[in-house]
C-alpha cells in the first residue's frame, strides 16, 4: 500500500510536465537531422572509393560501351560528387527515394521495408533477453559477492563477453539443431526460429550488462545512503532493490545504450548465420555484390534506429534520476 | 639570478619527488597484478602467444600452412595434427599459429593507432575547448552513430579486403570511442588543483599536457586499450567470418572458421578449435584489463 | 531517573583485510543512562565511529569484526539478537543514528518525504498511509523544514537542510537513543551552531539519550553531560562535565586537546597542537598508545598498559596518576 502510494507520487512528480517532455524530445529529434546527414555523408564518401564502375556492375561486363555511357548519364554518375550527394539527400527528404538497388533493380526503399520487422524483432528480443538476465543476475552476483553463485556467474559472463558471436551461433546450431534437433538452424517461419539468434546477440551483450550491474551494485552497496537506510531499519531486500539498484541503474542504462551498437552488429552476424531476412543480411548482401545504394540506405536506417534508442536511454535517465531531470526540464 | 636558481632548484626537487612517487606507484601496481592470479596467468599467456607468433616460422614449417595435401583431407584432431586438417589437407593448428600473426597484429596495431589518434584528439578537444572541441565532438557523434562493425564493413568493402584495410577500417570505427574517453578523463583533470598549480608556475600548454595530464589519463587508457584488443580481434574475426573482412587463404582466425563453416556438422572440430583459440585470447586480454583496473584502483576490489 | 540504558563492556573491534588487521577499538567500557548525553571525543581514526557502528551492528560485513565484549541495551544483549529483531526493534526504532556527511547520507533518487516515511513504515506495520504522511509532516516541522517540501529531492536542499532531513529520519520513530556521528563537521560554522542548538532542544523535548561523537570540545561543552576521550581505540579519560572542563587533572592527550583550541581570552600567539600522529592502528606499540607523542612519557609507559586512575566519576588511564593513588593523596578526592 505504501509502495503504491509512493510510486504514484514519484510518477506524478517525475513526469509532471508532459509538454516539457514533448518539447525536449522534439528538440532532440531535430538535433538528429545533422547527425544523420553526417552519417549519410560519411558512408556516401566511403562507398565512393569502392572500386569498379557501377554502370558496368549493373549491365554486366559484356555490355557495350555506349550502353554503359548512357546508363552513367542516366544515373547521374558523371556529375561532381557534391552534386550527387545533395541530390541523394534531396530525393530522400522529398520522396523517401533512396535510389535504385544495383542488384535487384528495385527501389532500395522497397527492398528494405519488408526486412525491418525481422531486424526490429531480433533487436528488441535481444535487448529484452540481455536485460532480463543481465540485471537480476548482476544484482545477485553483487549481493552474494564471493559466493559460489557469484563465482560461477563471474566466470560465465567473463567468458561470454570474449566469445565471438558467430562462433556462439555455430555452437548453438551444433547443439540444438544438429545433435538435439530441437530448433531450426535457420529461417523465421515461426517464433521458434528467433530463439537461437536472440541468444546469439543477447548472450554476450547480457553478460556485459551483468558485469556492469555487478560492479556498480558493489559500489552502491557501500554508499553512505545505504548505511542510512540500514540504520533506519529498512529490510535488506528493499535496500537492495529499491535503494541501491535504482541508483545503480544509471551506469547500467548507459552501458545498455552504448552497447546497443554491439547488439546491432551482433544481429548482422546472427541474421547472416541463421539466414534471417533482416537488414543486417541485406547489408552483407549489398557489400558482397557491391550494391552501394542498398548499403548506404541500410546503414542510414540502422543509424537512425540506434539514435532513437540512445534518445530513449537519455529519457530513461531523467525518469530515474531527479537531478538529471532537473537539468533537462528546468521549469517545473 | 638567485631567485631563478632557487626556483629551478625547487622544480628539480618537485620533479624528483613526483618521479619517485610514480615509480613506486607502478611498482605497487605491478605487485598487485602479480597477486591477482587470473591476470598473471593471462599476462603469461599473452606474452607466450606473442612470442609464438613472432617465432612461428622457427616452430612450425610454413609449408604446413599453405601446402595442400589431398591424402590428409578432413582428418580429426590427432597427435600428428593437433587441431585436425581442413578441406585441403592443411594442418589447422599450423594455420592457427600463423594466423595469430595476422589476428594479433590487427588487434594490437588497431589499438595503438586508435588510441594515439583518438587520445590526441580527445586531449586537444578537452584542453582547448571552444570551436575545436565542438568540431571534434560533432564528427565523433557522426561516426559513433554507426555501429562499429557496420562502419568497418563498409570501409573494408571500399578499400579492399586486405589486413591493412581491416586495420584502417577498425581504427576509424574505434577512434571516436577513445576520443570521448580521453576527453572526459582530461576534462576531469584539467580543473584539478595540480594542473592549476602547474599553470601558475608558468608551465606551457604542451608541458601541462605531457607532464600532468597524460600521466594521469594513462590508467583508464591502458585498461580500455587492453580490453580493446580483445573486442577488436572479435570484430575483425566477425568480419572475416561474414566474408567481408580478410579473405581465405590468409590464415586469419575468423577466416579459418569462415572456410570451415560448411563442415560444421561433418567436422565440427574445424570450427570449434580455432574458435576456442579466439575465445581464450580475448579472455586473456579482458582478464588482464580487469586485473589492471583493480590494480590501478584497488578500492573497487573489496 | 538513573536508569541504565546502554552498557558497553570490554568491546574490541578489528578490521581485517587481506593485507592487514586494524585494531580499531581495544576494550572500551561505556555506561549511558536514560536521557543522558555522552560526548565521545577524539581525533580521526580513534575508533569513535567504529564504536557507534558496533552498537548498531552496522560494521562492514566483510572486514569488520567484534572480537569480544558486550553491548547491552535496555537489558538486552545486542550481539545476541537475531538480524530481524535488530532491524525491527533496534535500528531506527529504538536506536537511531545521524551520519557525518549529509551530502552523501541521503538517497539521491528518493524524495525526502519517502525517505522519512520509510523509517516509520518499516517499524509500524499497522499505520495507514495517511497516518504515516501525518507523522512525516510532524517530524519535518520538528526539525524546522516546511512539510510542503517533502516531495523534493535531496539535491534541492542545502547542506544544513539535508542534515535536518537526516535528523528527521533519525527522529521519525522517536528513538530512546540517538547516536550522532559528527553531525556538524561537514557543515558551515553558522549552520553548525543552528543544527546543534536544534538537536539540543529536540533532545530536551523528547528526552532522548544521545551519544555525540565529535572531535570538537566546543560541541561537547555545549550539549553533553558526560565525556569520554578516545585515543587509538581506547578510552583514555572519562568523566562528567566538571571532571573534564573544571578539574586540573588530565591525561596528557586531553591536555593536548585543550591546548589546541583557540582561546579568545588568552594572549597566546600560537596554538599548541599535539605533535606527531596517532600510531598506526595495525601496529600498535607495546605499553601506552600515546607514548610517542607524550611529553611526560616514562619508562613504564613503554612496557605496560596504563592502569586506570579513578577519582569519583573521573577516570584517567595514565601512569602519571598511579603514584598519587598509591600514596593515598587525598587532595583530589574531596
């Protein structure tokens, strides 16, 4: 009863200014635009160095010289770099036109759209899996420091952080598909197909979360305010889960956010190993077939997704720590 | 004149004191490292691995790495072939040993490049602030907006799949993280009293950066760099495995597994054993980093 | 009225790490009656806080250990209570503690109101939410904070106000004994006086017994009934206010403490600080712990532990007074 009441107070007190939150989010989203243009510029420039003539790639090596020249003109490849870049951005902004895939000859946007759900599901389940085992086990490990379970968790998490994702995926396939035949080695015809990919990208990531949770909890448990709470007779589990964990969550969330890039990287591997039709495997396909428009568009999309997650992390900060909230949302 | 001499004398004294303290500090850290068994073992393993990779040609015949031998294709691990042989009858253990040259150098060189460039940018950004800081940090933001592995993949795709371009690609991807780390560490130091004292005693910008700031940022940088070698090796091997990094027949660890992936069911040892080597090596670098961190800041331990 | 509330007998506490063993408290005895205020004086590292934490059984679990001795509180041996009893019946309920640094003693992500109501909630299960809220308001008013601020977070309070919140937490359940560990050290001088005065008033109003840990004899003079001077884990001198502030007989260390107080009335140009440092508690010397810094050090001091010289309520552990006692020197015993 008490908890419910205090929770209510906290919620109302914390996000009192709904308008302010919207304002803040809008501001952050606007700030995202230059970053994304920067990302596009960076990738555009890098891919510019890709050896080979795109027109030749599209038409094949045996195509006549005139046809190649004609296509180059048509694609605007003869124009200066800066003009092509601004044209690219202009088309994205005005008509969501990310260009045409050199591999499939479809608009890139159309190639990407059907792949989004797969990647989003994988990333979401991966982060959920990693958080759900990383944080509670990290707390357990810290609270029972130097106990048997702490030692086991420490060893396992330390090793998992050092495991290459593709190798973990291979071991899983070997164990659960080849020998036990419990799970399919690839495809996402049902949710069962997600189990191994999620473990693949969530395992090492969750271990990183476990390790940071453990070390921050160990630090928090030694803080003065924890001693105050014990001195006023608060039960141990409340001290751990309410006082220490809430404070420890800040660095933990930072780690979750910062390593989210790693989970996206991991999902590229997982999609590729388990042949999932996601954006990650599209990037690989694009790179292997030198399909530059597809690569640029996919990377842009992933960067956008990444940035949104980071924004969510920042908002969570304000939700957890009133000091940060006071900094962001000054007027109350 | 006398005043000047006095001042010099004083500086001399101060320098000796700080040097002495630094020496004993590193000694202390060394002692703590030796006490910590996992990091000691890791350190020995890493040194041994580096030695093996340097002297690989004295230990194992180069022919074993490249020569194809139809008679000994796909053989399970045995006394003759510790890790078995691959599709072309090459000794996998020999390939892994020679592969350590590629994999280790990628890890170590990338860390050296990214730490020195990133560290310099970070220190400059933090120390001078203003427009320079803004520019450096905005560029950093852009690069960091792309997941490390994806960025590296793109760079390799553009530059060609050679070890050099993999190193360049990973460096580009890692530099911003080091820039940020050093910038925030330096920002914490710039405002401290000892930097103020150095400035008050007439030390120039470069002197302060070299003598006061760099030694004090060294701790976190060493820890992150040690663990960075592990994560870079993992990323590099992932690139090879995805077929967008170093290409077979170069005996890079990830590439060795890439070649063997079709045989996962038929001859699992081909994938598992080289992978185990990657895990153990990455683990050693991570544990050594952990040990260094605890040694640098023993407060965190109990 | 002279009811015995707290009795510490031969308490010995050590801190043990992989590198060394620190003898933090070495066999101290303290008796505190209901409603009394004891000043526990000594420099940093003398074992004052360790003593306090031992009473609360809040020593760091991994390193801190009570070697021997008893702490009896209201007739119950604290060291024999179950963890649950300790939490429910002692901590926050009957003995409360105020910590040194108000900047870190409060949870930064909880409102001050929540932090105070926790102390009440976990000790009186049957109280309803409204009842708790009313008590929070009352205790906030008691320490001079407007109850309207209870939904604010610690970072919105100044240092002195934070310490008031810490005191409010301690007083929330109206404890019988309040242990204040240097409650004013971290505060500005002007705020120090305010907080101290408030604590004195509250003690008088609520009749709470108090252990005031401090290194400031001025604080002792202002608020205490009894004084115990600690040095290197031992109580080297104890007595009531007159014994300490009026009597001419003192342990050389206590003399030193008084010598180190600036005195507006005297003409002295310099303070006379005690030279040297307290001995390393992991390597205590044989004999008297104060020998190295003592200007009256005799041969016997380096060999045997000092005996305690008793004069009424005044106790001094020093060989300087041994002879007087032996000779039956009646002068001081009137």
